[in-house]
């Protein structure tokens, strides 16, 4: 079972790393999942992830205070606005736009109501 947790953790780190450079692919949720999987499969790899200079602060902020870093909030909200602007520019059908707006408002509310980590 330990190998499964390690595999899941490594897979999530890989997907999260791709999300750093691919727009709209989330990074942090995959890294949070990786930290959880590593806690079950490899304490050493979990420690590496939590102490990573670029990835660790966001994970630790979420685990300790359920907080989202300010910069991550700004990037997330701007990405959501950009995706809506793109949908409007592409003239998506009204039902698709309504569903997208509903989802974007819900995600924005979640992000903006979490504590901010600086």
C-alpha cells in the first residue's frame, strides 16, 4: 500500500508541476493531494514537499490556517475573469454562459472567503 501512496503523491506533484506553466490547470490542489498521499507513503517526500522553497509555503498555509496566499488569490480571480471574457468573446450559447457564470461565482466566493496568507 505504501507504493500506491508514493505513486499517487509523485503523480500529483507531476500534474501540479505541469499546472505551473499550463494556464487553467490548477497546481495547488494537486500539491495538497500529494502532501496527503506522501503523509501515508513517505514522510521524507512529504517533508521535501512541505519545505520546498516555491511549493511549500502555499501547502503549509492551507494545512495550518486554511489560508490562500494573496498572490494565488489574485492570479486565480484574474484567470476566472479571463475565462469568462474568453467565453463572451467566443459568443458561447446563453445556457453555457449561465452555467459558467454560476461556477465562476461559486469558485470566486470560495477563494475570497478563505483567509489570506502573506
